[in-house]
């Protein structure tokens, strides 16, 4: 102070404070920009996973449908050559691939739906503290309700990215564009948005999962039929006796006739 004088000293201090504030602001803007880039990359990866998963399940169902027709024709013709048996086994394998893929998708959707329900059960006042002004600070205090809430929200988003966001085509009355909009909003949830916007995105995502669940349930009878045909084929290959009329297996009763014919079974 003695060397600069009071006025110059305090001017220097004020300028230093301004520089610090400017630096903090720029650092904050940089961090925000990095966060947005990370969110964009995560969304794009989710979109890639989504397309691949939906394509795989749809393609496997088409292959299974064709394989089922091929198997029925071969069995009705009474073909028993080594070549025909290889063809039948290949057809059964494609049916098995679809059954497994369908079950995997059903498990994934059920797991995501369970996590969404956990997020929706977070107390409103706790959910609100995670977002908007002070949300990031609140959620970084270990052991607090806010930290647990944000961790659950991140888990919800992480599941979707890891498993692949399920496509909307053919899964309900909502168009693809509306389904994709819901997915974008869900994956873009961040602590800078308002609690109201975050809650709306979670609600939309829950509806997406409900539609996908309904779609998978609609396909379940086909999956059950294919599984019975697979079991019957494997039993015949292993030399096992055909089921007797009245015998129950997997929730179905055999009525007699061809075990591979779905009309030969009645659901219990």
C-alpha cells in the first residue's frame, strides 16, 4: 500500500477480482460446453445402439418366421436325409435365436421400467433439489438424498444407453418421430434444466417403455409356439418319446396329433 498508494492498491485489487471472476465464468462455460458435448455423444451412441437392437430383433423374427415355414414343410414331407436333417436343425436354431433375443429384450425393458419407477418414487422435494440452481452442488454431497436421487437418474439413463434405446416402429399408436423425441428428451436430462422439464422427460420415457412392453407381450404367443416346436424337435432328435395326450408341459396341455402343431396344444 505504501509503495502504490491507497487508490492504486485498491484499483489493482479490484482488477484482480474481476480477472478471477472472468476466469471462473469462462471455466464454467467451458465445463458446460464439455457437458453438452458429452450428452450429445451419449445420445448419438444411444441412437446407434437403438437402431442395431431393433434391426436385430426384427431381422431375427423374420428369419424365425421363414425358418418355421421351412421346418413345417420338411417335417410334413417326411424328409429324413442327412441334408434335410441339417436344414431342419438350422431352421430350429434360427427360431431359438429369435426366442432368446425376444426374452433378452423383455428382460431389458423390464429392468429399465423398474428403474424408472424407482426414479418416479423419489420424493418431489428431493427430486426438485437435484435440478436447477444449486442442483449440482446438492447432488455432490455424499450420503444425501440428493446424491442418491441423481445417482438413480444417471443409472436410468445409463441402462438405456448400454442396452440400446428401444425403437418405436410398430410398438403402438405413437409415431416414430414422437417416440424419438421422447428418447432425445430422456437422454438429454441434465441438472441445468428445471425439475418440471426433467419430470416431463421421465414421464415420456415411461410411456415409451410401456408401449415396448405391450409390443413384446403381443409377440409372446408366437415365441411360446416356437419354443414348443423347438422342444418337440429336440426331443425327437434325442430319441425321447412324444408327449401323450393330456400331458402338460410349460403351461400347455397336449391334445394329441403332431406335437409341432400349435393346434395340438391347449393353454392351461
